[in-house]
C-alpha cells in the first residue's frame, strides 16, 4: 500500500492490471462491509456482513471492480495509527478470501471533520469524492456506470459527487438513520435504493 502525499490518504491497489474501463462497486467499510464498531482498531472485532459478501462475489464474477472507500478519522484524531488500520484490513482480507470474495482496491482517509481539528475542505473525506476519483484514475474505471453502497448519506453523496450512477443505502450500521437524507440525493442521473442488493 501507499500513502498519498501530501494528504496522507491510504491507497492500496490489490489487483494490479485490473482491466480498464470497467464499472466499480464502491463499498464503505464500517457498518456496510463489516459490523459497525466505533473507531475499530482491533482485528479480532472484524465481523463480515453476509449480504455484502454475496454482492462482492457477484461483482467479482461480472468483472466489476470492488473498491473499499473508508473514512478513518480515528487516525487523524490520534485514537489509532495506520499499523492498527492495516491489521484490521489484513483480517478483513483473510475473512473475504475464506468466503471466496475479492477486494480490488482500498482507500482510507484519516481526516477528521473540521469541527474535530481536520482540514477545511478535505478533498477525500466523504462526502467529498476524492477517494472515488483516485480509484477511478488508478484502475481506469468507468465511473458513470459505477455504484456505491454505504450506511450513511455521506457515502452516497460522495458517490454522486464522483459522477456515479447509483447509491445503495444499506440497512446495517447507521443505515436506518440516514434514509431521508439519502433519498434527497436522488435525481434523474443518480438512483438511490434502500437495502436491496439485487
Ligand atoms: Mg459506514
């Protein structure tokens, strides 16, 4: 993996040479891909959410890139470091491999919100689209045909800002809290769906 400077964004392209011009399924991590644990820094607390594993396998088999995009403000807040983050990621990849599911790239933003000492105008912290755009460049993705799944409206807003065509608000994590805000993002070029992986 690499830290993208000057902003210190985690960038891990796990499938080098992924074919160009494919769509992606972007996935939030905490509360979407794994059970929500606030400021997760312990690999033994990683628990996969079954519905998303099935969706990852489907995407893998369809030639759709699977890209994790995760806000990790606990790093910027000093609660844990990149080493702890990497240990959690390693556990996640072990569990996914055992389930025959593959993540093609992962991005993490350590910025807290400005109210917690983070940079004003972060290009990467969702709802900003920077991690999606970076993945689009790194994997030569077709962003217009790509989708995002997440448990907050910030995940879906970031996908919309990156030019994706659809967002899925999952019912896990914070999902039921953000349904109204997610629905408000829908327009004629951005579909919003609720907890339906089909
Ligand atoms: Mg989340």
